[in-house]
């Protein structure tokens, strides 16, 4: 089982990217499950995903990185036992710190996780402002990423794109930084997000 963790602040484009990748993986014969965490009693993202016939499991009324970390591990184990997916996409709330989520995974005792990849989705339209007002969270999301994806490329100005790339490389020089262009074929981005699909 492969696990792909998406991080990024609210509105960064995590859900759009997760849905695109899930549909691509399903089209290639993969069993995919999406574990969504929303703070509140009604999950909006998971309702959208279900309308698209994606297998969605949800954690509500708390943050996956703190109060729900044990629930996440339990849900992963139940997911593995009941559904045996090839790929699990974890989409926490925008307030989630990846350190806490990754720290909970050693307590998972289902089938071995063949790989765990963390993707930080960076919004070039707001990255400068978010780094100024939510420094520790945004920096942590970038620092703990294997891959940094710059979203909203079709809306951003060249200076905003350059700023997003600089921020990514400043806080995580080892990460690969790619752009998610809505008009580009998904194959190239999918190879970055989930190399085992290629």
C-alpha cells in the first residue's frame, strides 16, 4: 500500500490535485481511497469526491494532526482490512502540521506501507502573506515535503510564481519543486506525485 500525504493551507488547491490524481490512478487500474480531514460536522470536500465515485473515508470534528491522530491510524487499519487499497491519499485540513501526522504512522499495523510521500501544495497568490502570518505552519508544510507543487499557475503573475519557488527552495532545498498547470496533461505531474504509477 502506498500513502500520499497532501499538505497546504486552506484554499491552496489540495482537493483539486487529490481528485485529479485519484481519477488518474483509478483509470490505471489502481484501488484508491482518500482519507479526508475537515474541521466541522459536515465535510464539503468529501461530498464532492463521493459525487465523483471516489472511495472517501472522513475524519471530522478535529484536526488529524492532533486530536484525531489515533483515529487516523485506526481508520488506515480499517481501510486496509476492509478495502485493501493500492493507494491511500490523505488530505488533512489546511491547519495540519505534517510532523504530527508522520509521527503517528509508526503506530499503524496494517499491511506494510511501501512508500510514504508528502506533497506540499503552495498557493503562489498567497504564499508571501501566509509565510508572514502563519510562519511555523507554512514552513513546516514545506520543510517536510518530498515534493512541492505550486498550484494556480494559470492565475499567478510571474513574480508570484518566482516568489513561491524561492520560498519552497529556501525552506526545503532538497525538495523537487513542480508546477500544477490545469491545461497540462496529468501524466507528467502524476509521475512526480506517484512515481509507482508510471
